[in-house]
C-alpha cells in the first residue's frame, strides 16, 4: 500500500513526486516522462514562457532548467526561447535526478478502495494507495470544433496529435485557431513548403510584445513587474498569488480562467507568419464535409457572410477544455462524486484535494480554482509544495479498516467514513 500514487510524469507529476519523496512518502509515479512534450509537439517548436519561468520543482531548487543547460554547454537566457526538444530532455534529466524511479506504464483506471484507491496498469497489475494525485496534462481534454467532429483523422487532426509535420510537405493545410499553437504550427508548415492558411474567429491576430530586459531601473519594474506569465501587475498576481486567487468568488475565478492570457502569438514567431501565411480572420467553420482530395469547409463571418474553401487537411489548434466528465481514467463512481465549478472543471480545496477525499488534482484541471498559471509549467512549483502538504494532512485522517471515504462538498479536507455496500 503506497502513501501516494502519482498518475502522470510530465512537469506537474514529476514536481509532485519530487516533493513527495523529499517528504518521506512511500510513493509510486506512473507514466512516460515528458510524453506530451516528446510525442505531441513537432520538432522546431519553442517554449513560449521564459526559461526562468519554466523550471520543474524540487524542494531545494537544485534541478533547474538553467542548471541542466549548463551541463550541456547551453545558456538559458532571458528573452531567448528554449527549443521544445531541450525542454523535454531537461524533464528527463529532472526525472533521473530529482524523483524516484518512474514506472513508465500507463494507468488504465482508478477506483475507490476501502483503504483508499486501486489503480490498474495497462498490463493489468493492481496498485493500491491511500491517496492519488492526477497529473494527466492536457491531452485528455483536446477541444475540437463541432463541425469537424466525426471526420476521419486523415482529414482532420488536433494540433496536439503531431510530433512531426513532414507528412504535409507540398500539401494544402488549413490551421484553425489564433493562438501560439496555431501560429507556430503554421510557421513550421510554411517553412517546409506547405501551402498553409490560418483561419481564426478574431478580427486580427494578437502578438505578445518583446519582453523588457531582465534588469531594469526600479521604477520601470515597479510599473510593470516581470512574472512567470509575462509583465504587468495582473499577470504577476495570476503567476505569484494562486492562493489568493482561490479566494476570489467562483464566477470571477471561472471567468478569468476562461479569458485571461487569451490567444496570442509569441513575438519571435510574428515575422515567420505575416510574410508567408495566408490569414482568414473574423470567421469560423460552420460546416465541414469530406470531398475528393480533402475537406470542404463552409465558413461564416461575424456579419453573416459565407465562404467555401477546400483544403487537403485541417489542423485544429483549438485548445483544451478540462472538465470532470472527461476524466475517463476515473471509475464512473469517482467521476460522479466530483463536485464541479460552473465551467465543468472539478472543484478543489486549498490543497488541490477534490471533493472525493484523498483524490488530488493538478495542472489545467485546477485553473478555475488557482488561476491561469495552472495552464503553464510555472504553476507546478506552487502546486507541488501545496499538494504534498495536503497529502500529508490527508494521511493523518486515514480511514478505519474496511471503510471508504464519504465525499464532502467544497473539497474540504476532513471526511467521515462509511462501510462499503
């Protein structure tokens, strides 16, 4: 029986495991380390966040991105984007040095158990733990526009499906979306000889500004402080005060999580897009159907103007929506027990514990509770330390033998116990 089972081995899972191991917990971490970064992002992409805001979290701050770069003769500089391949390799280095051995098997399901939880691995082994931390990343939550659902994957894919884009060389591709994933994907496609266009609902594309120097006069820093999510006091609050963000009214939190840091391209990709990529702005896909040689898209503008276009493939860079009903890893009973917020995401308490005692959540699932930083690697530092404190608190209220927890509202940390039926 483990104290903690960590499901997922990306930046959040590895950071949680590092803190749990340092706290002396008997834990197991399962998942392929940095899988989404290694298998679901094309070569040639870069991190949008600053190198100093992209550290995985160990309690001593020893295994930082800049420390990894130094071992490879690289320098992690402010305002110089880091290649995704370098970041993925950094995560593997962190996994080797900062956490216990990672079990690379996937978890097929998690169910409640009289003493906590049971998790079944992909090869059928049953593991038991008193608490579970889900760090499943974003891949379970891909969002596809409804007109594109049901079309064959040879015609339509989500942007997270691609580790390389060479299959589209010399073809015609339409990328849907106006954020970083859409714009950087379009740039990479154009640079390899693909005829590519971007289709977005926004009337114009938004681009992030070149960040100011790391060292500035104090009065400039006071006006627009640096933070892990960009410059400005609002971004600083989101990045550095997730515990205060959680105290905002729920409608405010949900609204901010949905709209803050909206679709925008990094400053360093702008010159790669504007001269070479066709843009169709202020419109969205109203209908789509397969035709010989590809897909016909019917678009409609905000003024009701319609247009048809044919393309060989559609890449939907349309983001992710983390809702409780998409947590297929959990048994139906566990999913049904989860209280949710207005946007359908699971409610969590101050320690990232869900309304089912002993089940802890992290990452994108918790953005409506702790703010936009949970959408980025930067949020892993606060999450890991806070969540592990919550796990230790939960372990002090372990169920009596033969009992299972009774879920409470609001993600409260104390719970009665009942005899299973």
